[in-house]
C-alpha cells in the first residue's frame, strides 16, 4: 500500500478488507501470500564458483601470462636431453602465480556479497497477529505475516513488517529506528503532510526497527521485498562497484603493456627469420622457428611484471596495518590507495564530527525579580563527555553550586525527573550513557554541580559515576512518571520525601521552554516564589532564544516544580489527556542549554583538509540551525560564508531544478534534514564532476550511498550492513581518523609509484636484454626461469620494502592528485627507458665480456659471437673453436648477477622519486637495506647451493668476475642521480645543456660536502 501514512485508519482497513478486532481470515491470508509471497528477503543469486574463477582470468596481462605458460608446457613436452626437467619449471611457476591470484580474487568476490546477506540480520523471527481463527493475539513466524494482517507490537519487539499504526495502547510509543535513520527518537501520532521524509512518518513502523517503549496495534502494509528494508536491498543489489583509480590505471597500463609486448615479440621473431635454417638447428626451418618462438615467449615473461600484483597487495596490506593503529580499519585493499586522491569528504555530524555525548554547557536561574524587572545568574559548565568531570563557572570564575539555593533545586529536578544513569565501562576505560542522551546530559550535570558537597575524590570510577545523583535520590522517592507527550512537550515525576510520612509531595517538570514556561505562574528566586509577570517571562524567553540561535545553537530545557500538586489518589494516570492539567501552576526554576559538542581534534583536521585541497561537507539529519552552528565552530563554514548558498535542507535541495542541484553540490558545505536518497544523489553529482568522494554512514539506510561512493566509511558503532557495504570502518567514529587515513593513502600512493617504477624499469631492462641478444644474434643471456626468479623473488623483496619509505613532510600541503592522472607520465616513461636501457645493455655486455674479454673465456671476436649459430667444423670463421663453448653457464651467470646487482642499486635509487641519495640516504628506510641483503643472499643461494645451479643453468663466480659485476652495475646510481637532478630543476619541456648540468651538479655536491 503506497503512502499508507497519509490514509485514515478506516481507509487502511477498507483497502485490505480487514476488521481490527478479528483480523484476516485464513482464506484471505492464503490469497495475500499467493499475491505477495513470504515476508522475507529473497536470497541473492550469487555467481557460481566457476564463474568467479573464470572472472579472474579476464585481465589481459593474466591472459598473456597464461598463454605463455601453455606454450612453455608444450615446448617443454618436446624438450630433449638434460633440459627436460628444468624446462617444466618455468610454466609450473607461472601457473602457481595464476592459481594464487585466482584464489585471492575469488575470496574477495565472495566477501563482496556480505552487505546484502547482512540485511537478513534485521528480519525478525516472530510476530504477533490477530486472525479470525483465534480470539486472542497469536505468535507466528514473521515470514508468515501478510499485508492486511492486524499486528501487535510492544516493548522489546522487533517490528515484523512495515506497519501503519492504528492505535497506541500506551501513553507513548518509542521506536529505535537507528538502523534506518541512525537516531533513536520517540514516535508520536501527529497529522502528517505529503510528501513526508521517512524518519518523520510518525504513523509508520518499519520492518527491522525495535520498539523501545510502549505498545501499539497496526496493519501490515508492506512485507518482504516491498518493505523499506527490501527497497534498500534492491538499491544495494543494483549499485555497481566502481573500480578504484589505481585499478583503472593498472588496467590501462596492462592494455598498453600487452600491445607493446605483442609488437616486440613479433618483431623479434620476424628479425630472426633469416636464422631459422642455421646449422645449429640441423638445417630444419621448423626447429629454427620454434627456437625463436621460445625466445619470444621468454621476452613476454621478461616484460610482464609478475611480482607487481603481489607487491601491490603487500604494500596495501602494510598500509592497512598502519591505518588500523590510527583506528581506521580497511576492508577493501584497493581503497587504501583511493584515499590518497580523495577530494571531497561527506561526513555525518553526530558521533563523527561531534562526540555524540550530549553535554550541558550553559544554564541560568533567576537571581532577582521585582515587578517587571529581573536579573539572571548565568553559568557555564566545562567538560564535553559523559565523564562526571567538569566545573561550574560564573563570569569566568569557578563557583560552588551548593551556595546557590536555586541551583540545588535545579540539580534535584535534573536528578529525579530522569530515567538515565552513567556507567563506567572498565574494558574501554570510559563513562557511557544508560538511557537517552538528553537525560544523561542532565545526570552528568548533577555530578559536576555536586550541590551537597559529596566527597567523591576517594571513590572508584564505578562508584563515582552516579554518586551525587544517588544522594539526591535518597532524599526523595519517585512515585510515578507522567511520560512525555508531543502535545504538551514535557514530562514530569511525582516525588515524596523519603523521611517524611506525609504523602504530599512535589512534581518536578522538564520540557521545551515554550511549553513549560507557558504553564508557569511563578519564578523561583532563592528559596522564594515570585509571581511571573509578562515582562519577566519575555526576559527569560529572550535569553532562551539567544541560547537557541547563537553560535552554539543549544538545545534548551526548562525546569520547573509544582509545589502543591493534587493528591496522588486524585490523579487519573491512565488518562494521558489530563497530564497537561496536572502540570499547571508551575514555578520556573531555571533553564539548561546543551549540545552535542564538536570533538576537540576536529577543527585542526578540517584545517588540514583545507590545506590539502579537500572539501568537507557535513550531511546530517539534524535541523539546519544546529548543523550550521557546528559547521562554523569546526571551520567547515567561516563567519563570512553565505549560508544560503552553502547550506541546504533536504527539502530545499529537492525543490531545486536538476541543474541547480548540480551547481549547488559544487559549493555546498552543509546538508541538513536529509534522507538516505539524498546521500546517493549527492555522491552521483560529485562523481559527475570527477570528484573522488569519501562518504560516512552508520545505518542500514546509508548502505547504498556507502557502496556508491569511491570510499564508503562506516562507523564502528554502526550496523553490520553499513560495515559490510563500506571500504573502511572507523573504530572510534572519529572524523580525524578519516584525515589520518587520507594522509596514509597519499603516502602509500607515492611509495607505490616508486616500487612500480622500480619493477617496470627492471622489466624494461630485461626486455632490452632479450631484444638485444636476438637483434645482435648473441647467445641467450637470460632464460625464462631466471627471469621469473628475478621478477618474483629477487626484485619482489626490495619492491615490498619500498612500501616503508617515509612520507614527504609536505604531503598534506598539496592538492589531491587527479584520479585520471596517468600512472606513468612522459618524463617518467623516459626515465624508465633510460634506466631500463642501461640495465639491458649492461646485462648483455656482461655476457659478451665473458665471451670476448675474460681470461677464463674463449675470447671470441664480435663477429663470431654474433654469428654463433653458424658455428661448425665446416665454417672457417670458427676454425679450431669448440662450439660447445656457447652452451657454457658462465655468460648467463654473469648476465644474471649483473641484473640482480643492478636491480639492488636501482632499489636504492627508488627511495625517492626526485631526492638525491645524498639528501635521502639509504638508512632512511632500514627495511630496504634488509631486503637488499636478503635478495643478494638468495642470489648467492642459487649460485652456490646444489642442485639450484643446475635448475637455473648457472655456475659459481670467482672474485675477478664479481669485481666486473660491480663495475658494470654501480654506474646506474650515477645515471639515476642525473635524471633526478633534471627532474628537480627542469620541466618536461626544458632540457639543459651538458655544461649547465655539470655546473649545477658541482654546486649541489659542494653544498652537500660543506654541510
């Protein structure tokens, strides 16, 4: 039934053809169930395991690697001689990588559906209905409730369907709607208007919410997928998860790399067509073609950074550990990097920007009153948490509340007209509320005032929690409570003295100032009662208006007494319409102003966001005045900012045209009285401007917006659904933790660029090496199994350690990077080529050195080396040469050792993108030094520990050969220092002359030496 809250009770009964006293017949129940189905959320049809596995192989790089593995298996199958076993190592290792990648991917996909399944947690198991087959209420399974059922709910029940309230059987009905609105608020019958926001539809109860107090009967108007929870489930299922900026960049990079690899592999194979018939292949064109095809496969293996996914995952995982220490728990690893380019943070107010601990900060009593004139005594109270710690100040000086008679009575009202208490949580070491936030604020105020000078210093924290309240409650006994109602906007208690036998007592009243003061006839001055004149009333109301509209926008409560109430036996407590009559002839005692104070650290975090170019938008369900006041206090809005163009209520936003809404989002700082749908709409508009948005939320209703935003941030105190739909959970619900996470995300991205640069330049070097050997006709310098070892193990350790690089000091002084900014810029690509070119040339040069120069080598000519495939007894160019020398493991060992050593030097270069090693020495990252030592140890392991040299087709080197390895490798540091110098001093379009470079380098070296 649509808009059930706008229909009268009779219209609802008529629509469902149901009678309140008897309910539906069994035949009607059957018809409704056939029409609407069971009252449950349908199971989500997830992907099969095989579908998930196949999805992991859709990535282009993975497919190329899989193809290389398959081809390697085929080639290994036909391998002959001693190389048969070692030939299978390469495809086996590649397949292991792909299997591990698939397992991780499937696991992540399985977890992605948690948000939808978590909604079932809010489906109640049982419900109470009236049906014609029984005369009394009956308990049935909630799944069997159908639209039209007459349903009864009472305190402690979970609402089993969306229900239109027909009658309230208690004085009040309170519903905990926190899973939908994030707030616990009393639910009162009132005349609604249409349209009405969900959290203000007082005639409707929503499935999954909890009855906190009272009893009601209503008609089930929606069940199953048609309930509000069901609609949220559909919205979540329809929301597609966008790829993170890093994932998009890596996909683009993969496509580009795949094309380059394909072209180079084809080029290498075509270049060597003329060598297919060389004698070494036995004159067989087919064997020659297969041989060079193997080289092309080796080139593909060399070009693909197999270790990159593992290193990225490890770096992100390390980042999540650091974030966890800052109370930001990351659920989705790629989101760690996304935080680094966050440009807008949409934050809830309550509990995130504020403490979510209502505190009384101002109060006043009447000091003097004569005729139409009066003076007030105003006080301020320190302390912004539920801890019973704080002082009462007047005119900036601390005062003892016990010296003010009016304050003693005010504290008495706060303690007795109250159902809350404080509790010390020994596990967390903090004070927590038991009851409603407003009443807990009054309980805490009583403890701070300590009007009877109770000795509290020696008490334990558990006993201290309610010590002062207990003293007051020992003096007076609460007989009964006249519960709050929306009509009179107040509540009261009837109390009698504990030590007196008299049944005559007092009524203590608290409520909205305009409602309470209207029923006051006197005002308390000290211990006396003074008539409340119109002028005095206006004076009091003007101060209250100042409290409510000033910088703090306080929530005010008036406190009053009825000194001579009717006798208890004369009061009809079952008739709530008479409560206002009993709360008349009141004496005004005082007024307290409270607020949910901003967290102390939030203002500094907002300033940091502004420096970092991040816009903060407050999104709250509270009223606009309160929201704007908090925004001004914490710096989201400045005093000179135009509120009209920067702050909107949900209804004001809806009344704008689509174009105006789009424009409003570009400069808005505050949205108040918003619905969950507004959050999703705001995210969509921001994404339309290419903003990277972080959105906070804690309720079930927030889940679609959390899933839609690039970074969904759930509160640690939020619902399981919100947490499951988010990428990050704040353990302390603190906005400052978001800012710390953004800073960490930026640092991680910078480090990620460094190890990607390190790995890619290494791969470029390997490609250059294989391409040069093929183009020059040299023997293989590196084989696929060696390349895999270098890519996965030797390079992987330093790359991971680069994730520990310290962040730049000015990291939060730069604007967010553009999410579409390429991972590799033109200048960076040139640096990759320059370093990679040197790596490749040095590797080939090391192998050529052994063939042509080394005293232990054959000392060939370059012609013999480049035409080694023509070596044979009938070729005079190779007269007297043993052709088996080209199968020696020494040149491969030299090439591999140079490659490994040069990569270790390159790791040192990657400490910083632009800073010299003279400015940022290696010991800045001790983990990197350890990783380099471990990588070299592993290289020595495969060199000197049998049978590893056989598997990798290498052999131990002597001291002379190691000295040559160092001579060839170390110059890469000088080359990168030159490139860094150019990055620091010149743009991409300003290329210096050689003389200018020499002069600038000399100046930098002299400066460093002098310091």
